[in-house]
C-alpha cells in the first residue's frame, strides 16, 4: 500500500511533513502551495493507483476548488484511497458541506488554535519527543510570528527565496534530524540576509496609505517581491511607525491581508481566499480597487467592526 504526504512548504508545513515521515513509511512527499492542492491530490491518486493513503498537512482547501476536489474525492473513493487532513486555517463552510458525503473516506482535524504540525504530532503522540518539540517550537515561532529565534527568520527567508529545490532540501535535512544544516547557514549569510532586508525597506518606501470615509486606515504595499514575507513587511513597517487598521500586501500572484484586530479572514474568504483572523490571503487576486470597495462595503454594513476582537 502506498502512502503519500502533501504538505505546505513553510516551516509548519515542513514540520508536519517531517513528523509524518518519521512516524510512517511514506513513499513520496509533495510540497505544495494553497493553489496547487487539487493538482497534487490528483498526482498522489495517479501515483498510488489503487488502495493507499494520502496525508495532507497545513493546507486549506479554497472555495473555488470545491468542484475539482469533489471529483478527486470521488476518484479516491473508487480507488480505495483514504485521506487524512490536518490543518489550522479557517475552512469555509462550503468545504465542510461538500465533505459530508465523503465522511467514510476522509478524516480531518481542523483547529485554528494551534499549528498544523502540532496536530500531526499530537495524532502520533510525539509532542514529548525532544526533536519533535524543537521542530514544533520553530514552526510556532514562525506561524505566530513571534520571531524568538534567529533560526526561524533564517528558514523563513531561505524557504521563500529559493523556491522548490531548497524546500525539498530543507525537508530532507529535517527528516535527518538536522534543524540547522551548514548549507542553509552559509546560503543565508552569503546570498539572502542583506538583499532581503533592502527589499523590505524598498517595499515600505513605496507604500500607499488610504483612509476611508469611516476612518479606517489602510496601508497598501504595492507589487512586493514574492520572496518577501508579508508578516515581515508589516512587522518592520509597524516598528517604523507605519500603523494601520489593515495592511494589504500585493504580490504578482495574489494579495495578503494583515491586521492586529480586524478579522481579515472574513474579507479573504468572501473573495475566494482564506486564512486566519489576523493573517489571510487571496491567491490569484490582484484588483486593489475592488478589494478596497469591498472592504468599505463591509465597513458600511458594520461587518468589520463586529469582527474586531480583543486578545
Ligand atoms: Mn503554512
């Protein structure tokens, strides 16, 4: 029986994929982005053939992928392939509704109060394992943007900077229980650190500030290089006194939304994306004007104010 892992490529995703590889015999691991979920599920199904398992971690299915996912799940049922899915992003209700008819074939655990790799570790009862707890600490540090360790920042930047081959190389090091391989440290010092920090400063210098009629302050970072992490731009902007209610980071292939107290996942979900309350994204969406008018319409309906939360 073949077992395939599909996981996100960031630290939480890599940690989840690592724990799955440590806990079971895995024939193949695919690292994926949110938009590529259906493509990799399809590849996994073709690769397995008949009878097997697909384990997914740290990836949230998008409402616009529903039809594609539904036909893939039907194929998985026909081929006796069972799916296990761990995630910590908010899933749209339409996804849960679609999954009902597949309840014998798909097992999922979605808990926005933690990270996906923590759910995986708990499933395999590995949270007390020394190496696993270090891995989880790193993933928490990245996902909650605590930045307590320089190692977190190094990995976050390296994983964004170099793309797929380096992400697989990182996974390989993690599976070999090496969280700080020399190749990564050298690459970071030689090629990433300075250029990355310059790019963040440059993105901040080109930002636009908009204040809506109701007084909502929105900062837009236009055309940001995809290698720059949205949390880092926002974090450094805030440190420099650029304070806003909502931050919009516009990438060549999508938009990221950040806020300290407004539920931006509400905005993202309505426009075909998703995420968390204070960090969400809309893959493939770039139309700032319609995004702004949508935010204003929510604000006028007082939806955004109702979403304001205190932590
Ligand atoms: Mn992730």
